[in-house]
């Protein structure tokens, strides 16, 4: 199964075997998709028993009493937290109040707060902080003896993405599953059947599967599978015969996690704006920065390292542009060792994919000790940064396995845009027209990102032509320069080619001396007001023999007169271009590294999270 972000892993089994060993084995195959917590629910013929625990799967295994979890029908879950920090209570499976209905869920329920408020007025009591518990109570609300119908009615009420597995006390002979925008496969056995978020979980038991499509619901018994659409009409499926090995299956059929994660970016972007852009407005529930705090702030300080720092550079531009607040961007390892000019009124934004970067955490604590308000932008719920910050904005990118960050970066950018709009709106420094225009353009980003991924052959060709060079230079102006730094870093990380990024106007201040015949230069030219100037800089390096790969917006065909190769990105509001431009630069770095035979997912000397100085 290719494409789609996997925030969590779910498995299920019905047959004649004990369900528990099958569920545990399946969860082990899916743990890389989420490792905040794990849990299982098993029907013993009379009722449902549940065991779940915060932490990796081995914590659950140590806690389980197999004698208490006997049964041949069960569901399991390994969690990547989005709503609610990692804890025993927030772990899946979730149940209704009586414990007679149990569910596992992969995805995000965008309207869960509205549904939760309504259900509480109906007398339902919530014990977790998750969006998933809403689904369990909704199924209970609609249940009148027909579990399939209760699930159908529930799906009509929820907005967002889901892969669901549902079992009930009154139905020991089947489970109900459904999906929308989150993957789910049904494994077909002899007198037994399986469900899983993805194929690796069940490869040990079967290679015959149904690939469930959006808004399809399946009733799964030991001896058969019935599939219906959202209107209750029967759906006939072709059996998909899996030929991949387990390792390939874990990567969704892709050769590397990095390319898989690049292809997950449209979905990651969509999920990151889910429930945050509602009715044409930014709604950052966890960001309670007031108008008064913004007016008193004096300045905003963004602190980060590596890729996250580059996201901060973009953040500086958009916050200053829209909210008109001065912004400093600091490298965490430098910030903490100088005598920074910071006051208790300043607002500090720390950006860290893992939320565990040592230098960033140390800088954050320094700021907190002074009394400054700290906002953490992180991908990991329950991380140190998320726990210690005053406010948190999560990038719902899902687990990122490859060392080189891709989808975490583009979702960090999206969070910076949403914060900039929030600040500008609170301060009254953006017109309603401009605000709504930017929102509408943001909403297009997932679709436009997918267009780039669907037409990437030119990027691969550029890589094939340049992979054996000694140096590659990147240049751009304004926001293009910020993205050029990230593109250059990606190339260095995974291809080991020397690379530097320059503000294009600085070329003649020394850098142009390094350009000689055949030197590749990646020139970014997406900023309308700077296009002509960038074009002039391209001419300068071309005159010295450079091989120019240009990235420009569709329609700016004038660049074809100067560049050797052109990669066009879909036209979008200039300010949002970095999100789209990042993708071809990630792809270029990837294809160069592959052509060189490098270990793309695990580049030498690097780690995913830098937890020491």
C-alpha cells in the first residue's frame, strides 16, 4: 500500500486461534508507526477484556496476563499520540461507559470537540483526552442491536480521517471495520480473517488481502467478509496477492523510508491543518497567546537547530510580514552560550521534530527561567518540549523514520503560517481579504504537493545528471533563500556532496569565484517581486559556466531562456511557496543519494534526534 500517513497501527483477528499472540505479533510489525502506547481488547465469549499501557510494546507484554486475555476475537493498537498525551488512560482500545463496545482508531477526528460537548450534554462521561473516545460513545449512542448500522450512523457524524476496528460484547462472532483517509487492509485466511493498518502486520499469516477504500465498511466473521459502502450497498472486491517481503511492506512498497515519507507530505499537511482551519479561520486551541501578550512582547525569538532552524527562518519572515512583530531566529547551540537579550515579556518559539533536541531544550529552559512565554512546535506528543513549554502546537506529521527530515519540515512551515495568521488577526494587522486569501491558498497545499509528487521525473533526471560532482550550490532571494538553506542541508545529509546555500544577491561578494564550468547551481525563483533580480543572478552564474537547475512557479516561462533544467511548482501565493518548493529539493537530494549508492535512511555520522550536546 503506497501513500498515506500512518499515525498509529491497528490489528485485529477472528478465527479459531487465540487472538492475543496474533495481535502482539502484528503490533510488533507496526510499532515503528507509533510507540507512545499499546493495547489490546479480546472477546472471551462472554465479554471484552482490555489491557493497555503507556510506552513501547514490551511494556504491554510485561503487563499482560494471558489467562485474563483468552479469546479468538480481538483488536490491538500501537499509538502515535495526536490528541491527549501518552498515558495508560489515553491508550487504545477505548470503550463506551459500560465496556461493552471497544474500538481502535488510526486518524484524527476533526470535529471531536463539538461532538464531545454534545455527548456530555447527553450524559456521557469521558475519561480520556483523546478524540477517539468520542467515536466509542457515538457508536453506543446509535447502537440498537445492529453494530454495523451503529457504525454507519457514527461515520455520518464524524469529520476527519479514520481506520476503525470495532468489537462488541453482544457480537462474539464478528468485528466491524471502516476507513477514510487512513489505511486499512483485510487479511483473508482459512476459517480466520485479519485486519491491519498495513500489510506487514499480517504477512506471517496470509498474503491474500482486500484493500479497503474510503468510506467502506466491512463486517468480518471467521468464515467470510461482507463489505458495504456508506449507503449500505454491497461492494465486491478483488483479492490482492502480496508479493513483497516484510521489509518492503513496512516501507509501503517504497525502497526507502525517506521517499515514503516525502510521499506522505500531502496527507501530513492535511492532517496538520485538520481542526485548525475551520470555517475559514485559524483555530489553534492549544495556543492561548492573548492580544495583550503580543502587544507587550516587544519581539518574538525563534530557537531551533538544523532543519527546524530553517523552518524558523521562514517563520521569521511570515510573522514579521503579517503580524509586524520583530522576530529573531537563533541557533539553539549558539543562543544558550551567549548573553541573550531577552525579557519576560518576549515570546519564544522553540521548534523541534522530536521535542528532545538537547540544545533546544537547554535554550528553552533558559528562556523560561527568565519568565518568557514559550511555545513549542513539535511532532511528538508527550515529548520533553511539549511538557515543559507553556503552549504547544503539534505538527501532525506522524512518525518520521528516515534521519533526514522531510514531512516534519513542511508541517513545521504550516504551523508557522497558522501562528503568523493567528498573531496578525489578534493584533488587527491583516485585512479580512488578505486573511481569507491566505487561508484559501493554505487549504490547497496538500493537493498542490501531490501534483509535484505525481510529476517528479524531471527531478530524477536532474539528479542523474549531477550526482557525481564535487560541489552543488543553492541560491535564492527572500523566502527562496530560506528554502535554499534547507535544500542544501538535505543534500549534504544524505549524499555527502559539499553544498552551500547563498542569498543570490551575495554571489558577487565572493561566492561567484567558486563557479566554474559544469558547477551545478540550484536556483530558486518563486518570489514574484524578486523574480527579475534572481533571473539576473542566474545569468551571472551561467556566464561562468554553471549548470543551472531552476525551480520556478508555473507560468514563469521566461526562466527557460537562462536555466538548463526547470522544475515548475504549482502557482500559489508567494508567501506559501516554501512548502511546495521544499518537496522537489527533498526529491533531488534523495535521487542524488540513491544514484551515489548512499544509505539514504541512515546517513553516516547522523542520528534522528540529537539528545546530547
